[in-house]
C-alpha cells in the first residue's frame, strides 16, 4: 500500500511514517523544511496546489495522513493569515487532491473545535471554538467533509511522546525537563484534557485507515485529567519531586489565546469499533517511561 504523510517531520507524522514503514508499506514522507527520519522524503508545501498535485502524482497514495498544520495555540492567534493558509487552505488542497486520486484521507483535527463548557465531547456534539487554532480546525473539518473525498476526520487531544522533533518539547517532555531541573514552575489546574500517547494514536489511526472508517472519530487517551494532574502523574511515574509544581489558573498564565476549560473527548465510539483501544494514562506513562532514558 502506498501511504502519503503530510507533516512527516513532526511528532505524529514521524511516528506514522515509522509505523507504516515497519508494516512494509511504501511510505512517502512529505516535509517542508526539516528532513523526515522515516520513509521516502518528498518535498511538499500544502499551501501550494501545484506542490500538492506533484506529491500525489509521485506517490500515487492509497491512504493519505494529513498531519501538517500550525498547531501552536498562541502562534495561531498571532499569525492568523499563516494559520488560515496552512490549516484551512492547505487542507483544501490536500482534500481536493485526495478526491481526484481516489485516495482515502485521514485528517487530524483537534479537541479545540469545542468551547470547553462541559467536556467529554462526543463526535456529534456541536463545535464552538474559543481560539483561532480551533476555528481553523473546524473550517478544515468542513473542507474535508464537503470535498467528496473518502475520509476520516480524527479528532485528538494533547499528543505526547518521547521525541522532540526540531527541538519542540511536547507537554510531557517539558514537564520531565522542568521536574529534573528541580526549579519551581507553574502548571494549569483548571484546564481538563484527554492526553494521548503518540504510539497509541498511531495504532488507532492505522487501524481506522485499514478498515476505511468514514466520518468523524475521537481518537484520544482514555483518561480525562487536568493539566496539573497530568503533570503530577508524570512526576509520580518518573519518581520525581512533584512539590516543585505550582498549581495555577488559566488566567495566571499570560497566554494570548483563550484555552477551553474542558475539551476532553469521549472515546466510546473508538472503543466500540477498534481493536486498538484508547489507552489510559497510567499505561501511557509506563510506556513513555520505558522509552525515555533516566536522569
């Protein structure tokens, strides 16, 4: 099977490429400026329709994993034109190419399409993003849904893992680094999420693609938790001193963009249709600890 991945030099895209390659698929790893570690490297600018068309011509994909995006919440708020260009127009270009090539498209969306007023969101719940990242993801979902391409919109939440592509630390790695420095630091206690271990997500995405599941599916961790309790669980799992963590409110963080209070995802549908079930936080952190070297 031919697999095309956009954003293959990122945390999730790289993991998908690594997994697909291990399964013997022909993997085409699309990248813009940072050379991917796995698969056949393919220069790809999702904002350029000609670049997208050329990538599809060369890879002839059966399955496309569209992970390329501007995901920094505050960056999206500051650089709205860039966020629209990459997250929305880029998705339009990929979706239209997938339709033309009759490829199955997996689009990675976000829990931030929800406003966070109640949490444990199901696939059919109404979207009402409170920040620009969420707005671009909601618009991109609409692009994919109306494109005519065979597709899956996969919403996920707070991806973490043992790698830091391009030196960009995910939350779990940042917490481990801060804890090992033994210096006090703030962690938000009034924002709830469903942290998602990258390897678990990759296996769920791959199975969903193999089964050709259509529509929208929440693929995230199985545990709803505050960011502070997530960090506390990391400290306990790694045997580090949690007392240096200072529980704080969202208002105290000085963020540019608003964060939803509770964007946790209900993964009941994924548990019902997949063999690879959403992973609980304890098991996820155990596996993360096994991947990371000691202090």
